[in-house]
C-alpha cells in the first residue's frame, strides 16, 4: 500500500502510523458531527425500542445526555488527566453509559428495561459508527491502492 508511486504517498502517508495519525486527525476535526451522528442513530434505536415515544422525544433525550456528558467531561477531564491519565480514553464512554442509565430513569421510567435500553442504544450507535467508518476507510484504501 505504501510503495513508491502509491496514491497514499501523495497524501503524505508513508507508513501505517502516518495513516492512523491522518485518520485520527480527521476524526478530531469532525468530532462534533460524529457526536451528532451517534445521537441520531441512538435516538432512532430508542424510537424503535419505545414505540410510545416520538422520534423528537428520543432525539432530545440523546442530545441532552450527550450535552451533559460533555459538560462533565470538561470538568473531570483535566482532573483525571492530572490524577490518572490512563483512564482518559474510557471516561467519555463511562460518562455516556452512566448518564444514559441515570437519565433514562427520569425520562423513560424506572423499570430495568427502560434503564438498560438507552445505554444499549448508545453503545450500538458507537458500533454502527465504528463499523461504518471502518468500511469507508477500507473502501477508500482499496480504491486508492
């Protein structure tokens, strides 16, 4: 893939590390849209799981929980970076799952299904994002190589 004359070399990628750094930089630039995409996917999954709720209600729930997690991450991130930097990568996931479980009790009800499904919908939206972006990267690499 990285042989001389390869289209990847013209993009400045001469190794797998350069490619990974380029993809990471791209996701840093579009992280707001990635968060919005996961909110929309999770909201649609929740709409399917709770047919008595409208799509607008589930999307508002997802946006509220994501905004709340972002605020907590802004406060806890620097503290955790100073105290335990190894946990910085998993902090957003723990915050999202915890806040989805906690917020679902007030929004969808207190029974176990109502608390479990929003966290599962968020995790499923992350899986959809990773699988979809992986397929796009593999498709682009096979096209360019």
